[in-house]
């Protein structure tokens, strides 16, 4: 339990950094320099005003200098990331699979909120996550068995590492291809974009981490959630369904988190 508590604290810190990325990456700003500052008055934020969760409560959700409201996104991202790290350690213990789940969770939180706020899925997260997922596949085996069957059909006998990597590659290739094809058909029929390429990259990243099965589950769950919740939101806010840009990446990201936790918890 002590290790899980440390994971929670580390997740809070990672969540604080994710907030920097969520604000700066869509604006093509460095996440290293300058140091954290208030978006309203651009005054640097002192270290004691940048403590995850605590500083937001102490400051009453407002900048110490200009009193501008601090977005509730900051504590939400910090708390969510901390809880996901805590859950990862509870499920996997002090193991490499738990580290993999923590990394995937952090990437998905960053992508989900970046898309929700700016309708952008940063390549730094999607491409970087895709590479990380493929690397982890070598050390933390995937067990979809679909790639193994395909390899055997073609007469290829591979060990566990190569089979896992093949499953990761298959997960990173097939579902995003289906998603891209659906977007392409929509464009041909409606003559306007209905799907961003960032969503395709996000699904590819998820497939690299979770394999074909996990990516397909994410795609199904994210699509259902996006359709139902998105439609309800459009109706409640009286937006035009034909022009409203739904943050599909947010639904895919949150669905992927749920699928990843489910896969980790169910042997």
C-alpha cells in the first residue's frame, strides 16, 4: 500500500506536468521554458503556488497576482492522473506492466484533455506513445493470440517476444486503418472532414500498447460514448449537429483508459 501511495503522489506530479503540456503543445510552445506562468497576467508562478491540488485549494482557484480564475482542468488532471497511477499499482504492483499502464494512462489523460480544450491531439503524445507501446511489447508480452495465429498460417514460428511485438504492430495498424477508411468514406459522401488524423494516430498508439483486441474495444466504446454523450450535449446546448466539432479523441482516450484497466484487472 505504501508503494501505491507513492504512485499516487508521483501521479499528481505527472498530472501537473501534463497540464503544462495540455496548454503549451497545441500552441507550439516549449514545455520546458519559460517556467510555469499565469495565462492571464503572465506572471511566473512560485513553487509554493504550484503544488498539485493543494495550491488550487489554498488560492481558492484564482491567481495570486491578478485574481483571474484558474481552470478547473488543472486539479482534475492532477487528481485523475494520481488516481490512475494508484490504480495501476494496486492492479499490477511494483512491476513493469504497472509502469506500462501508468505511462499509457498519462498519455491518454494528456490527449483527452488537449482534444477537449483545443481540439488537437499533439504528435508528441501520439507518436511518442506509439514508439513506447512497441518497445513495451517486447518486455511486457501481449496475449491477443491473433498475430500468433497469423504467423503460424504463414509458417513463421516466433518466440514470445517477437509474437508480442507482432501483436502490437497489428494493433497499431489494423484498427486505425479501419477508422481512417471510415473517415475517408464520410468525406467522399458528405464532402467535408468528419474525422481528424489525430484520432487515427491515437488509436494506433492504443493498439501498440493494448494490441488488436484492446484497440478494437477502445474504438467501439469510444464511438458509442461519443455518439450518445455527444448527441445529448449538442441537443442540450442547441448546437448545430452539422457544424459542431465533437472532441472524438477525448472519448477515445477515456475509453482506452477504461479498457486498459479492465485488461490489467482481468487475467
